C-alpha cells in the first residue's frame, strides 16, 4: 500500500508560519494540520488543494505517494 507524504512542515518553515496560522487559513483545526504533518491523516482532495494553494504550489509539490 502506498503512503501519502507531504512537505507541509518544510513549507511552513520557509514561510515562517505556525501550524495554527496554516490551520486558520485553510479552515481546519491545528490538530488536523498536526495529524497531516505526522502522516496520521490523509486530507481530502479539497483540503489538499487549499493547502497547496495557500503555499502557491501544485498539489504534487506538497503531497506525494511512496511505497510503505
């Protein structure tokens, strides 16, 4: 089974924003961002698009699939 990886933590660091700031911008809880960053939760397509748009990136630049 493939695993969903993401670069959210790196992108946040580059922009110098907190998990809370990102969460508010994409209208989710900070806990949701924590879970996505920790790979404990896979976001919906809509949320993945919102996150990518926030960072002005394509979804593929934020999220990727890899083997276990």
